[in-house]
């Protein structure tokens, strides 16, 4: 476990909450947004996740990392939000990455197009593939953590990630042929 897991058993819930928010607020918001595809919902869900973490911080049993615990809450709240909202809008995310060197406007434009294309294809994946791909590639979670978070077998995680990658490879190759 990391140092934050140790903090979760500390006497001061305010310190624990502050450190959890500092370390994981962006991850929780991104995950909620990725599932709901709605900025306002992601805002509300991430606030609710940290309120629940504060309310239940003594219940954290250290069977998983704090990040896994928070993302599990975000996933459940996001799914509940989806069930309660019949209209689902597709929102493409922009990836902001720090650049160590100055690039040309053309290079930045091409990078932006590529990023949009990747996110477009990711958002076209069935939810069960989108979810594991995001947790693996974006959040760097291990198969066992993903399995625990989603409540599925580790073998299922591996096969879903494999299938998601194959679908992405096929979609990206198809996308390249469409542009030529």
C-alpha cells in the first residue's frame, strides 16, 4: 500500500480527505466524465465521491488502494447517473499534454487530430471495453485492481483489454484508410 493508505487510518479525517483530493481528484473527475460523457455530472459525481469518502473513511479496509476505492465509488455513482438520465451525449475529450519543446502549429494541429481520432474510436467501443481500456492505459491500474474495481475475474479483465486493443487497432487502421 502507499502512504495514503496509511493516512486513511489516521485520526484526522480532514487531513485524509485533503490528501485524497490532492492526489486523486483529477483521476476521479476524469473517470466520471469518461463514463458519463457529461462535465456537470462529472463535477457532481466527483464531489459526491469525496463526500462519501469523508463519511466512510473509517470503513476503508485497506483491501485495495485508496485510488481503487475512490474509482469504485466514482464508477458506481456514474452508472447510477447514467441510469437516471435517458439522454446520452457523446463529448470528445481534448488531451492536454505538456510539451517539452516548442512545436509548429501544423504539428500541434496534427497531434490534436490524432488525439481526437483516438478518443472518437475509444468512445465507440462498448462500455465494457472502454472501461477496462481506460483503467489500464490511462490510469495504469493492474489487472487485479481492475478486476476488483469492476467485480469481475482477472481473466475477464485480460480478455476485455485484449479485445479492446484489437478493436482499437482495427478502428484506427480503418480510420487511416478512410482518410486516404
